C-alpha cells in the first residue's frame, strides 16, 4: 500500500484542533494523534487516530464526543473540504462557531450540542446544502435560524 500523505489543509486543521482543545488532556488517548511534525503524516496513520476516518488521503469524519475537548473550535477545520461528519458533542468548547465551517459543502452531520459555545446561530448554516443532522442545543447561542436554513432539503 502506498504511503500517501494526508492532505496538507486537512493536517493543518487536525493540528489546530488538537492544539486548541487540549489534546494532551483528552479522555481517549488510544492511537494518540501525533501532530508534532510540520509535515503531514501518512493518510493511513491518521486513519488510526481516535475518532478520525480518512478516505483517499482526506479526513471525512471527526467524532470526538465526550472526550474532554477544552478550548475553541479552530477556523482551520474549514479547510477540511471532504469532511462529512463533525461530532464534538458533550465537551467544554467555548467561543463562537467559526464562519470558516460554512464552506464545508460535503458536511452531512454537524453535532456541537452540550458545550459552552456562544454567539449567534450562524446564518451560513443555510449554505450547508447536504446537511442532514444538526445539533446545537445546550450551548449559549442566541438568535434564530436564518431563513436559508428552511431550504435545507435533507435536514431532519
């Protein structure tokens, strides 16, 4: 099997997530994320990291619910253009939801409930045309859903 490197933008996002949410203190440390290098590791290695799924050298899933993530959601996650599932529920994430996530056109599931997120409910959620699952409850978000969200045909 070839040793294909992980996409550079994906690695940048993964490093930022680990570093900005206290990765060294996460609950689940099996297959610990190695983000010490400036150079992306192999996609195969990243696919073994806890909570990560990789397909064709791209990160498609991040599932780190109930894992003691503390800090802010990094804007660099917006560079993971093949990301389909982002699950960061039941952690201690603070700050606003980065607008960079509005460009994740492949995203089908965005689950951020049970954190301490603040700010307004993002209007850019309406641009996530493939979104099927959205979880924002039990945060400190204000406002209402933008009317564009009403046209999301797959949202359950």
